[in-house]
């Protein structure tokens, strides 16, 4: 559930010795620093040719960076790509603009949505929606991009029910909130890459409190985090940034299911909210 423990990154290793490099090594360094993710797909011979260098120079440079061999360097670059570093997901072959890029992006969006809902059982969404509608409290948890997705889902839930919390709150510590977890609660955790260690700690605290967990993950997380509901979405992208369209679609479907399950009480709350909007002249 947490980001893997990665050794000092390839880029950091290169920068630490860049000032002492020879002109030959600097050509190799510049090539690696510009598109470090591409290194995962290059052989040592290909890298040497692109840098106008030699296999022997590549081997010496790799050892200077602290790797036993070139393959060990490539493994580190692949790991950085797999846990979502945009720098390592950039590559020279990717178009950055134009109609072809837009069409490829739209196709990726459609493929991610279709692929995600093919692997998520509708019965799982229905069961989770019923649990959210009847829970004592609902906790939405996310960091980085996941924070905004959790915030969007909270905003939909509060239309029809009270007691919906978003974590982490700005400037606050988590302990005061985790102490409030209970067995009648639901925690919806957005564990999309790049995952912070706090995600695993929150999940552990929820389990200890008996709080049921819904875990929303990206396609790269294959292990079940031990949640009651495990929903994995495709976030593949035509560019260096993960595509979260499928996650947002899942939130939209779930929110509508929750609205349907809150029934009369939900409609009363919606009516009260609209009345407050009018009284306060908010729109």
C-alpha cells in the first residue's frame, strides 16, 4: 500500500557527482538527466551510441554512480516509472500537443473507463453505496492528487447525508481524527500512486478500530490491501501524468448510488440545502 523503498534516485546520483565528470561522462549524464525514464528501455550499446560514447565508458560511468552493472541501473529507472514519477514517465517519443495527441488522450480516457468498469463488479459498488448511506460517519482519505478526488466524493455525499469527513485537514495532525474511527464507520481510502506512508498507517488504524475500508487504487496496485471493498481503476496515460478519468467516473457512479439509497432522508436534506441557498442568496 505504501510507495516502495527506493534507493537514491538515478537523477540524484548523477547530480551528486556532475561537477567532477569528464566531457565523455557528462554527455552520458546529460542524456540520462533529460529523459531518465527512457534508460529503462535502452541497452548499454544503445545508450553509448546515443551519447557518442563507448560501451566501456558506459560501464565505467555506471560503476561510478554506485551500480554493480548497467542492468541494476535500468531496474532502478523501471521502479521509478512504476511508482509514478512524472519525470521518469516522460519520454522523447511522446507528442506534447496537436490533434494526434488529443485523439490519443481521448482514446486513453475511454479505454481507462471501460477497462476499470470491466474489472469492478457492480455488486461491489452497490454494496459500498448501501454501507455509505447507513454508516455513522464516512471518512474520505487521500493525499496529493487523491486528496482532490476524495474531496470531490465528499462534496457529493454531503448533499444527502451528514457526518462526512475529509482527511487530512489542512495544517492538522491525523491522530485527533483517527481516534474517532469506530466500527459503524466507513473509510474510503484513495491509494493512487504516488502513495505516501501515511496511507498504510491510516488503513492500519481503521482496521484496529473495526472501521470497514473501501480502497480505491490504480492499475499498478495488484495486491489486495485487506479492504472490505477493493476497487482498482486504470490510470494509464498517453503522457507523463496519470489519467484519473476512470476514478472520477467511479466517484460519480458511487455518489448517485448513495443518493438513491438515502431515500426520503436524503431528499429532505437536499431540500433543506436548496432552501438555505435561497435564504443566503448564494447563487
